[in-house]
C-alpha cells in the first residue's frame, strides 16, 4: 500500500490533534521525508550512472537536480585524470600551491539563484576546460528526498518503498510532535528513538534481503589513480 499526500497529511493532523500551529502539514511531511532519506543510503534512491560533459571556458559542470549523495565521480576515459577534493585543497590548487594538476580537480558547491533563491549544486573545476568534452565524467549517486508541493494532487504517491512505510510513519509522527511539542521531547530525541526502534531494524533487514551481494572490486580497478569505490560524499 502506497502513502499518498492525503494519507500523510491526515496522519499529521491526527498525530497532533488538529491543524499544525508552528509550520504547515506539508513542511512536516517534507522534513520527515528528509529525515527518512538521510537515515541511510536506501536502495530506492540509487540512480543509474550518468555522464557529465565539460563546457569550453566554463569552470563548472551542472549536477543533477535530484543529487543527494555522490558515490563515485570518475573520468569516463581510462587515460583521463580527475580528483574530487576538499574546499581547502581546491583553493590551494587554484593558488598554485600544488602546481598544475595532471587533469582536473573538482569540488561540489551550491549557488543561490538570484531570482528564486533556490540552491543549485554544481561541480567546480580547475583548471577551466579549454575545450568542450562530451560525457567526460561518470557520476554514480543517490537522490535526495522528492519534495511534496501544494501543486501536487492529494492522490500523488510519496517516494517511500513498501517495506519502509511503517518506518516513515514513525518518522512522520516524531517530526510532527517534535516540531509542534518541543517542550515534551525535542525532535532530535524523538528521531534517536526511531533509529533505535524495531521498526527501523525491520526496514534494514528487508532492505538487505532485497539486495544482491556486491562482488569485490577487481584488482585492476583498485590500481587506478582515481577511486572507483564509494566516495560517500554528501553534497547537500
């Protein structure tokens, strides 16, 4: 049974005994969705690998709008070189502290749209590409929570797998009460209880049953200059 926008809204109202006073029911649902998404790297959030292209004289690459967590970011070509670095390291490369990179170095940044104030993620590059290169980078990532909006129909379904639905309702209750009744128990304390609950453990067990075992990384892959394994870099 799927959870619809109406199901979630009704659950919030029933949980707190009426219309939320602090924030809207929609805000509570989205905060619960973000808390659920951030609890672990859920399988349903994994997206198929995609490629990114370099643009001539543009020192950045736009990232997918639904980007939540980067797992691997590598050159598509075997002979190309790229490294994802920290902000400090990126600045040092730009200043010439480390000399000139063999290929490119990059960092994930967030840019505020002047018109909407929305945050847009992009990959800053150094040096600036002197020529365009299609599909130069290969990105593996997990998506962030899909926001529920007022424009959506009440029958629209939340992106929550069936085996995680009981857990989502637990989180939704924790967020609703945590935001509306913080004097009784804080939101963080309520979410900690959810993480220690049998409902959370049951969701993890079912998740493990549904996943295939991952084969070890071949020796030749481990010998490459850039990582082919999970970076687990949170870009949000």
